[in-house]
């Protein structure tokens, strides 16, 4: 049942169904979610549950077979070019694989400058001096030194590459970030740093975020509310403290029970995640 407690959502996906050609069943079936402004909302499920597909729909990177996408209360026309361009500026995506998401032939500085130039963000970004100042401010915002601007992605660590990906997404001043498994490809020791960066961006910039993950420990740490997906269907939703203390759906119960076995070393990471609880 849809949670009606979210007043005036920034993003609403209504009755979304996605069929992939050649597949016998939909990847997503009649899914509806709402994301409140300034909130980090979780979308959690196992691999193949449809959560990434729904995240792509939210970001305007995939057209649903049926259903509606509403942004700030207005329907997004997935077939109208200008409207989609604006939606993709409003909603930026941070991808699971930071290495694959960056152009290996461009330096970090060039990657950020290109985004600023193409979108003419905030200032007259045809002025390179202004672009450079904005580029350096973005690097500082994600905890990277400006001395990295001349490096290529292969010369950075996984955590540094993901920070660049976050900086690139923030460059256009989006109203919503869709983060698709943004720490699952990173070492356990780096994951907490990136999670805390998302929390910092949320706290300091009021950045709204849809946080897609398979990891219940991460969702509990990051999110105020969450939706649980199984086989393309939203099976449960609610505030995280209630979902974790009293899950109502058998699938959610199974996910929570399986948390200690998700991956080697999880208990050590959970101590880091929850040390401030």
C-alpha cells in the first residue's frame, strides 16, 4: 500500500511497469514510489529485483512501458526532447562502477569542465576562469585535492573515482541524485567514507537522494525511508526504524535475517556504520 505521508514529493513514480524485449516477465511491475525534498530515500532488494531499472526510470535514462513520472508535481514527457533534457539536469545519477562511469581518455579536470561547459551551470561557463573556479570548488566539496585535476581515472583509487563521479553529478546543481549501488564496488574500508560524503552533501546542501542498494546495513545507516523490491514489485515501504524493528513482509524479514551473511567482514563495517547510533 502506498505511503500517503509524503507531502508534495519532489519525485513520484506512479504505477511504473518496464518490459525488456525478449524477457518473459516485466523487470518492474506497477511500482509506485515518492521521494520527499531533502530526504535520502532507500530502494532495496536483491540482485535482479528491478531496483536499478526503477532508478534508471527515475533518472530519465529509461522510458517505462507504462506509468507516469512526476517531478515537482508535473508529469515528465519521456518523448519530448527539451523536457527530458531539463529532467536529466534536475536528476543526476551516480553509478555503481566509478571506473566505467568516467571517460578514461579525459583527465579529472577535463571531465568536470566538460559538464560545466555543456550545461552552462549558474555562471557564464564559456569563461574558462569561472569554470576552473567552479571545478576546484566541486573537488573541494567531495574531499579531493585540486592536484588531482591532471590525473586520469586509472591513476585514482576506487574511492577517489567515486568522489569524482559525485562531483560530476553535483556540477549541474541537480535537485535529485539517484545513487545506484554507489559503494558496492568499493573496499569495505572506503565504503563508510563515501556513505558519509553522501550524508554530508545531504546535510549541507539539502540534496535529495534516491539511494539504490542491496545492503540493508547501508540502507539503515543512510535513509529515512525505504522501499523494498522483490521480483519487480514494491512489497513494503516505510520509515527505516520501523522496517528494521518490525518488518511486515516475509521478504523484508528474510533480507534482515540475512544481513550478517551478506559479505565477509560485514560485522566490522557495521560497527563503523553504527558507532554513532
